[in-house]
């Protein structure tokens, strides 16, 4: 049992409370509120901290286990090598105060098992399995023979090509068979893929509807990678739960998202990282050219979504292993700063990175991301108040304690 007393308690949703107290019993929060109202906690481990808040959620990450800036490298990666790197990635996330991740295609489907059984320390992983892509789409490796990519997917790799409704249904069922908690589809072209423009819709309306329907029967939502408007609109009309990136979003598209209850997960971190570090780290020229267009639009898209009242959840698209790589695990907290630069208040950015996280999993969403009785005991202590300066959450050193499922995994006395 842990008793955490704090000068400031940030609940995740709602206003901060001065002189707060959080009690953890096992993997559950049993009290969160004013210290004055806290029940006695005989024998609890006592902690006095400046700020207590829910563990953070990153709703768009990839555990690829690659150190390079080229997704084609997944094809020649030995799974054990990728898995070992991913273990370090998970440690980096916890160290940064991120206690839950929605893994959008990669090794997360396998790593979730070893985290859940306690073999590896890491954030709770809610994984999609493989990215579902049409042949030649964002989830294809265009420079490789297509048979290689198909074979890689069939062996449980993180890319799965499917064309036509029956193959799309099988694609979804393959991920459900592995224990996917959501389904990830590529609804438009992408930046880090060689062929195809981010503005082009991928998958037909019928294919999208089939995948959403199949996922819904298993109480899963579909998350759609989308930059361009036609793809966003087709995906939202098909009923996807979240739009990832959402670069070309405008007012009518935002309204459509609102009408359908779709959530936006903008990913400013990867855009900034690719432009700042991509040339030095070998990001291919085709990707740099496409990213140049996107950076100007992304902040605007977030602003339009906010004005329309679209729910926004924090996502970074971290995808590489090792500190000096293109978009490495451990830098998740930078996204809060980008959200504030896009017009959110610090408290809104914190809500996007805590309470809104579980919403991106639809019916699979856990009771997490808020300091509330009965919620998961994923909690962090911060050295300074992020409501005054959001950038403190971008510095892992200022996240002084981390509890994951009620266990103190960082900052033991
Ligand atoms: Zn991604």
C-alpha cells in the first residue's frame, strides 16, 4: 500500500487540488482527493511529493525494434534482436512517466504478454498487432519484392497487406487471433513510405467498412492512419474510432469527426524529429520532402479540431530504439509542449495525455488516466507543477517517481 501526499494533485480531468492525497492498494487507486478527507492508511509506504498526477498515455507508438530511420529494415530484423531493443524502449517510456501506450503496429502484441506476466517492466501495452495496408499502401515496403512483405506478414511480422473485402476481414481476424486490442489501418498514403502521397485515400469505402464492422463485432475500434481529407472522410464515415495524424483536417472534416464521435491523435513529435534530425540520421529524401509539407499543416489541424470540439488524445509516433535515433522511445513528453504550442492550455494538454487516452480504445478502454477511486494505480510524481510550465513533463529527470500497477518502479527511497 502506498500513501502519496502532494502539494498539488492533478486529477487528469478537472481542476488541480491543493494538498492532495492518493492511496494505492495493490493495482488500484483506493482514494484520490484532498488530504483532509483521506482515510487512515496504517502501514502504508509514505511519500511526500510536490505534484502527483496520473501516469501518462502515449496513444501512438511503435515497437519496431529498429535503430535506423528506414522502415524497410523491419524485413531483415531478427525478431529476438527487435524484442531485446523493445525491452529497453519500454524502460525509457516508464522513466519518462508514460505508464500506458497504444501500440499502433509492431512488436507490442508480443511484448504485452511479457509485461503483463511481470517478466519485463514496462507501460501497459494496448497493441494493434500488424498495420493493415493495401498492396502498395503506406504499410507496404515498396522497394522490396511484394512476396517478401506478404511472407513477413504471414509469419507474424508487423505489416499485413490485404486487398478486397475477404482479405481485409482475414487481416482483422489475424490480429484478433493474436490478441489485438484495436485494429490499425492505413487510410491514406504516408510520409515514411516511398510510393504514394499522404493526400491519397487508401482502402476503398467497402474495405474500410468491412474492417470496422469486423472489429466492432469483437468490441474493438479501428484506428486509421490518415493525412489527406478523402481518407479522413472515408474512414470517419466507415466508423473508425480514431484518426491518426489528421494533417489536412479542415472545418467540415472536423465537424464530420465530431458528428461521428471520432477522436484525433495528432503526432507533432515525429514531424519535428524527422525535420530536425532526419537528414543527419539518414531519413530518405522522399520522406523529408513530404514532411516539409506536413509540418505547416499539423498545428493548424490541431487548432481546427479544438475549435470544433473534437476530442484529442496525445500521440507521438515514436518508432525507433536508442537515444540518438530518428524518433526514439523516451521523448514522449515533448508532445505536451507541441499541444500547448498548438493552442491548448497546459491542463488541456495533460487531459489529452491522461484522461483521454483510454477513450482511444473504445470498449477496450481501461479505467486509467485519472486519479479516481477504482482506477489503475498508474501514477507519477513530478518535481515542478506542469500547469505552470508544461515542458517539465518533457524532462524524464523531473518525473521523480513512477508507480505502475501499484508498484514503485522509479524513485524508490
Ligand atoms: Zn505511426
